[in-house]
C-alpha cells in the first residue's frame, strides 16, 4: 500500500474531483489490492491443490505414506471440496491478517515481539461476549438490528483493548525501552500469563463461567445460510468477518498513509532518534501504535468469537502464534506483508487440512508441520519474508 | 561496613531460628489430609477444577465419618498444570507430608503415570477419577486405582451401540490428540472396523476453536456417523460448526461429552448426540441428582465432567479411611493400610454407581450407560434419556471368568 | 544494595589480617545456620510451607554467596562440594521433595546453560530449544519403553545397561539435530530466526505426537512413538547392589525411615548424575566462552559483517553454537526420560522453551553463574515457593485464621480465587517486576551490564573503561575458581 497523496496537484482540482481522487487513492486502490491478494493466494493454492490431487491420485507404489485408499478418487474429492476450502482459508486468513497487524505494527516501531498481543485478542473475544450477554439481558439482542449489534460489539472491544494495550505498554514495556531486545520479550510473556489468569479469575467471580459461548442463536441473521452453489454454503457470520476485516484493513491503510499521526508512526519506525529530532513525539507515537494495534486485536477477537461461537481465557495462544507466523511470512514490520501473510497462511492451513485426511499414513495432525515447513522454505529463499525489506547491514 | 552487613544477616537468621524452633508446633498428630491433584490453571483448568471441587464437596459432606473417630480431616488442593515435571515435583511434596493419606487425581494420563510411580514408592494410594489410559492400572501397582472406565472397554461399548442400534455403514472418527481422546477413539475405530463398518477417516486435531478446515473433508465424504474422542468444550464447538456447515451425520462421543456445557455451547447442534458414560445418570441414581443439586449450591455452577467421579473417589477413600482406622484399633493407619483398604472396596455404593476394585485397581465390572442428548437447554442435562447400557468386565475379571 | 554487596567480588584493598577471615566465618555461619534451621523444621508445623520456602532457597543459593565472597579458592571448592555432596543428599534423604527440586533445578540449569550458548554467546534467538530435549528423551524412550512400538516388535529393544551409551548418543543426536536446524537458517537474523526455531520446536513435538502410525493401512499400524499415549515403562541404568546397600546403611545411620531404598537410591543417583552433567556443561561453556571460539561468537553477535571481514568462519561458528547448545539438552533429555520412566509430547510444549528462555534472561544472559542462579530462582518459584504459598493459605483456612487488623476471616476468601489456581498469574507478575527492576538479570555478565547501563543512559561510562573491563574478565569471574581446581 504505497499510496502517496499528490497534495500539490489536488489543491487545484474541483472538490468533486478531489473526492474522487481520494476515493481512488484510499478506498478503491487498497480494496483492489486486498482482492488481488485474495486472488493470488486463492489462485495459487487452488492450482497447487489440483496439481497435487492429480499427481497423487494414481497409486504411488514405491511410497507407502503417499498412498490414498483405493475407494477414493483424490482428484474428484479435491475438485468437490475446493470452494469450501477456499472459503475456509479466506475467512480465517482475514482474522489472522487483522491480528498480525498488531504484531507487525509494534515490531515496526519497537523491534520486539509483543507476545501479549494474543491475550489482547482474547480480551477482545471476552468483551464481545460480555456485550452480547448484556444486550440479551436487556432484551435488546433480538430487537436491535444485527448491524448495530456487530458495530457495538466491535466498537466496545476496540476501545477496551486499545486502552488495555496502552496500559500494558506503559506498565510493562516503557520502563524497558533501551534494554536488550529479549528483556521486553520476557516481560511480554509475563503480561500474557497475567492477563489469561486475570480474565479467568474475573469471569469466575463475575459470572462463575469458564466457557463463554456467544448467544448467536438469538440473532437469526447470524445463522442465515447463503448458498453459493450446490453443496457450498456459508453463513452471514463469514460475510461479516470478511467485510469488517476489509473495512479495518482499509481504515488502517488510510490512517498510516494519509494522516499526520500515521506519518509520525512511519517516521518513528524508520529511525527513532532522527524522528525525535524532527520534533515528533516518539513516546506518543509508540502509545498510539499500541492503541491501534490493540484495537485491531480486540476487533479480531470479536470476529473470532462470532466465528467459533465459544470463547475461553485460553483462546489467544494458537491464533496469536499463527498470526505472528503470518506477520513473519509477509515480512515483519510491513503492514501490507502482514495482510498477505495472513491470507496465505489461512489458505495453506485450509489446503493441508483438506488434503491430509486422505493419506492414512499422514493425517490431519501433520498440517501444522507442513505450514511451518512452507514458512521455513519461504524464508530460505526470501530471508526477510515475502514483502520484507532487506535489512541494512551494519558497517 | 561490609563485614557488619554480613554479620547482620547471620544475626537475623539466628533470631528467626530462635523464634520458631522454640515455638510450639500447632498441628496435632491426628490430622489426616486428602489431596486433590489436577490442573487448576491453564487451558485444562475447567476439568481440573471439577476434580478439585468434587473432592472438596465430598470431604465437606462426609468428613464427619472420620472426624467422629477423633481425627481432623483436611483437604489440600494441588495444581499439576497438566505438566509432568510439575506433577512429579508436587507428588514428591505430597508423599513427604506424612499427614496426606490419599490422593484424588489426575486429569492427564501423561501426568498420572510418572506421578503414580512416586506415590507407589511411598505406598500412598491414588484414586483416579479421570485417567482412562490402559497403562495406568496395567502396571498392577497396589496403590493405583481408578473409577472411570478403560479406553478399550468404552470404545467397544460405543461401537457396539453404533453398529447394532444406529446401523451405520460409514463413520469418521476424530480425537483431540490427548492420551484420553486418542485412546478411546482408537478402540472405537478398531471395534467398528471389526464389525465391518468402513472408517472413512481417523484424525486427531488440537484445534479448539476454528474447525472449518477439519469439517471440509468430512463434509466431502458425508459419513453416517461422526465420533469425537475428546472433551465437550472442544467437541461442542466442533459439532456446532459442523451442523452450521451443513453436515447431517449422527454425532457420538465418549464420557468426555458428559457435561451440561455441551448443550450450553453446542445448542441445537448436539441434540440427538449419543454418548457413553461410566457415571450413572441422575435419572437412575437419586444420589446423583442430589449430588448435582449440592454441587450447584456449593460452587454456583453445574458439575463439569469428572466432578461426580472425583466425589465418588473421595467417598471410597473416606470409607477406606474409616475401615483402616477401625482395623487399626482407632489409631492413625499407615499409608499401606489405607491403600489396602481402598483396594478391598467391594460393592460400595457411590454417587456414580456400585464399585468393586479388581487386583489391578480397575472397577471389576464397569457399566457403560448410553445416553442421548434430549434438549439444547443446559438446565435439562440431567434429564437425558438412557437408551442402553453395556456391562464390561475389566481385563482381570474377564480372565478369571474365562478361567472358570 | 545489600544483595549486591554480597555478590560483588571486589573488597577494599588493604585490610588487617584478621579481617580476611571474616568472609570465611560468615560463609560457615550462614551455611551452618540455614542448614540447621532447614533440618529442624518439620511438616507438622503450621508455618512449615513458609519457613521451607524461605530457607530452602537460602540454602540453594549458598554456593553463589560463597563464590561471591573473598575466600581462598580451594576453600570455596571444598565448601561447595560439602554443600552439594554431603549436606544436600542428607537433606534430600530426609525429605525427598528437596531432592526432586534440586534435581529439576539442575536439569533446567544444564538446559539453560545450553540455551545460553546459543542465545547469550552467539546471539541467536532460539524459541524451540525444547526440541533437542525431546530428541534425547525420545531416543532413550523409544528404545526402552515397554509400549508396543516398532522397536519392541522388531526386538531392537535396548538393554538398561546401554544407558551410558545412549547418554552419549543423546548428545550426538541432539547435536546433529542442532546442525540440521542450523543449516537452513544461517541466513536468517533476529526475529526471523526466532519464528523458524519456534516452528522447528513445534515440528518436533507434532512429529512425536503423530508418529504412532506411518502405514497407509490402518489395520497394520507402524507405531514409532506411541503418539499422544506416550511411552510408558522406560527404565534407568541398573544400579550396583553396593550402592543400594550403601544408601540403606546411610538411612539407617541417620535414623531415616526408608520404605523403598532402591527408589531412594535411584533418586540420589539421578541427583548426582544431573549435578555432574550440569557441572560439565558449565565447565565446557565457560571454557568455550573464553576461547577463540567464544570470542568469535561474541564478534558474530555484535556485528556479523565485521566478524566475517575479520575472517571468522561464520557458518561453522553458528553451527557449532547450535550443536553445542543442543547437546546439553540432548543429554538431559535421556536422563529425564529415565528419571520419569515416561515421556509424552505434553512435556515438550512451546511453554517449556519459553520457560528455559525465561531462566536465561532472569539469570543474566551470557553469564554462566547467572543462568544457573536463574534456574534456581525460576524453578523454585514455580515448583516450591508459589505452591507453598498456596499450601500456607490452605492450612490457614483450615484453622480458621483471621487476618488481624483488617479482621478478614480467610475462610471467606472466594473459592474462585484460591491461590493454587493463580500461580501462573503471580509468576507472570514476578517476571514483569523482575524485568523492570533488573533487566540485565540477577547476575549479569559484566560486559552486558555495562552495555545496558550505557544504553539506558543510567551511567556514563567512558569507552576505554568498557574495553578494559572486558579484557580483564577471566574464567574465575564467571565461575569462581571452581573450574581451575577441578581440572
């Protein structure tokens, strides 16, 4: 997303033209870019699936672990489940992308892995549950428009998680500025332990619950089936996830590339010392980065909760790990890279999970191995991720 | 300065020593402690806490049997964090406290196996409410007992019902990649294949939230039955998402499904699900219904899976303590005596049914109840109808029967 | 500052003769009093958990205090040997919990020393270190377990006597795994390396939990690791009878009732074994750090390009760091499997890698003495201090204690907030606090501490002084005089 507004020429144009230009620059272009990513990731994975399906459908007598049971025509199966596989990949890919942004933004400005981000994400999921339960208690869940419910859930989660991320930064990371990079990492792990148990204790006292299932069955809109083709259907929830993720990604793109604060954040991520010499309030920029990253994490938590229907204090860890992997895959510190990485990782997961069950000697359990193997392969050829810049050599 | 500091440290130490070496020991010699040992923190804390709570409730309600004999009965909860290292360290801590005469635990077989080695060395009795792994009792230790069924028996019981009553021809078997889930699912799948049912897939997944990718290949093969070897807080999410994606197969699971949260999380998707359980349903056992009520009154929540088993395990331990004390002429029994008394349990009525232990510590005959979820309302969990039951003798008992 | 004073090496230059005996007297007094107190508390006391979790850590850190004092080198070694080989075993025979704790401390310490070679010396962040531990544990486990795996069926089961050979093989296997991991990631730096090592750790864990069948026909499975069921019935090396008899005589002499002498002997044996491996690891790491190899690692850590320009073979050095670091974990893995008689994939989760990394950072990255102390602190915190705190609250609850002043009956404390359930919470909090107040670790490497102070702007240090300080670091500074005396 390298949108550079051409300020000099836009001043001379008519307001309408300026608006058009703005729309093109900040809405249309990023949306198209996201769609392009979806297309690239989806297309390449589909192609891969078809090729693998075709090549492996014949019995490979030499290699036992690649043998498919005789009753199954692998190619046919792959074709049959391809649309569902793509849908699965895109949905979870967008969730990963939104979480990965939190990792990548913090990495961009502070150069450290914010391990507590997965817990911020979890808190988002819990806040979404609380909002929904409270709405239900007030008998407003079924009477309010589903859109309002969603906006309310995401909005509250963004505010709370943004604030939480800022507080975490103030308390646990700020005093460690300038320490070796591993020190804030350990502090972040401490925050992560602290937050999971804090939420667990809080919800145990508050509602005496551990599992927090979203009452989505109260809102018929969420469960309405959209039939895309024969045997391929999805629910409105999936649609909500994809649309809100795109809105957030576009919003973030605008924020980072077109606003003054965004410019400040970019400056700080390039060179803190010089940025501060230029009159940029580095501390403020770091706080804002955490706030934005946390808000996005919180929103992703709500989306994940809606999708998976149950939230516990421990849901953060695995999506957090995956999203971090996605951020590295795309090139950590690079916002566009995080999106591409998230979508690709989601696709890869869907691909391996869809194919591995047909090989009795392997099985679903290996899907993470393959996902990590792909990551390692990518890094072998592009040591700084798919879209990462080459690291400047210190001389 | 420095030497002053050094001597200050020594002096303070000496003072502390004076203070407590002289102080009287407060605890008396007639204290008996029962420990619960399960994960109380981390992702598995839900079930670990249920074990802890079940034990505590039993001690609160039935402790008077021991205190009436002139002893003080205390409850000590331990957190094994579902990690073998922590479990073994705790086990050492437990065996060195001479007042602890019994352990109720663990949740994870991976922790129970090394920890029970430590208990066994000190003759400390362990009664497990949840470890279904066959190796737990197959070692033949005199101190290790369990109340829950064995994986092999339960898997076969479920498969028998699926073949005979549900008349399925194809099945897809999933498990949660824990020792418990994988074990029971393995035996279930093996029994199905023996009966001529085609097992379309046998897969393990550690996924707990987003099952999309798992469901897609199942959907493409459309099996008659989907079996999930695991615990309900993972399984319910899977079942719900599977129904939402349009999977119409019948659902089945082991005793890990037995908890009202299955209905709470799964909603309409789990209505009709068939599960096997070694714990007698509330509809058959009035004591079980009473237990659910008491548990709710004490802890404010419905009992999770294994709470009833932990309660029953503590019932057995308290009964054994009373017997051991009586046999010992009213004096504090040794650990070995308590272990022997637990092993001698014969036709003892507990909240989950009647229990006798065989020489390996397995229940002599385990009854598997087959139940079906009737309502999406978690409040009505206790009303799930009983649709069958299977008697499964333990391997030792079966061998004896063969010998006769 | 009081603790700082204890750990500092330098003392005023000229002192009268009698003053030189003071540190020795202090050390003797400290050890004697702590040991006596620890010996005299017993579990029937109400406040036992409190005293035990104050006194045992004090006892365990006594070697570090002795190392920090200005005592004659030979005396230091003698004192530490007495603590480690006489006092500790006796204490452990009386209460085997202490023996278990010190054994686990030593296991984690050896692994932390290994990770310290990779992270602290060579500057390669490894988030999947536990994988090497798993390699060692499964190597011994697969070949001796009584589970029905391919090894058993094919009859390739190893005899218990082969333990020593496998201990060696574990080192080799882990080192090879380290090189295999190192080869593809040589080009990567910093956090890219971190995620790849993390992925590698996960790959090993997923592999061992999935290798329960590698045959395409499910009815004739080929089982290697027994999957999630884990490998039960792993054996340790056979112990000669005279050892068992010796321990039996010892317990009889000390008046300790021992129900199972053989088990007790095994516990003592594993304690001595892990202590030995830990000492060797510390020695090797200290020697390496101060060798041309160690200096090459430092150079690579500080500036890779410059190091290469100076002719340092980067590839070989990095691979050596991975192999060295991994080998310690491999040895410990073999011992761990034998000691626990059971291995399952649960023991090798990502959290374990983080736990070991936390030990290194808390102790002081780059400092061998520091990471051993880190292992003491983190392990004791997790296994003893926090647990005992829960036990204390529990026993106070049982006697209906009322907190004075605020008049709060402890029985009214909500069950949902029981301390036993929030040990991780407190652990997390302590990690944060520790990092904020001692970011360079409890016993930092001198060089690191200076760098940190300069970076955080707390103290201005002239460049020349840093260089001078680095140059004067000797192995004695890292490990006291111990290695010199032993070799």
